C-alpha cells in the first residue's frame, strides 16, 4: 500500500526492513521507554505498520493505519498512551478513541497509561 497525500511530497507506505533503523532511532528520541528494536521487526508485514516521509504527519499516518485495519476487518483498535502526552490523547480522540481505563504506574518511570479503544 502506498498513498500520496494532498501534502506535496508526503508518501505513506508499508514499512519495510530498510526502514527499521530509522524508525527505532525516532522511537528512542521520542520516548523515555522506547519499544525494543525486535518489536518493530515483529511488526513487519502487519497491516497498519506504516511510515511517512515528511514532518507533522502523525494525523495522516493514524488515518491511513485505521483505514488499512478497517479494510482488513479490524472492528476494534486498542492502544496505550502516557498520561502526560496530552497532544497524542487529543489526536486519538479526534479519531474516536475513548479512554477505557487508566493503568497506574504502567511505565517503568511510574507514569500512568491511558488505555484507549476505538470501536468500528
């Protein structure tokens, strides 16, 4: 799957092995407790594991991933997000995710996680 968007030069496509190192570098820069490299290897070939080449495309990637998952028959999408990540929680709410519950001290640093779910 490849989608070119209205934003000139932005392409969304399935992640391939050649993307993993950069995805992992971004993960390490972005999160105090990054997912391990092996987790991303495990996502290869899964619907919704997409990459985009442009800045500020989180909304675009999320929309594309949800569309891909819907085509593949997913009727429920679940994620966890740090309690302090208000920008991400706001974005997820724009896509009809609702906080299902909060897991206290979910992360190693003691921060709570909001478990958010989107029903089809």
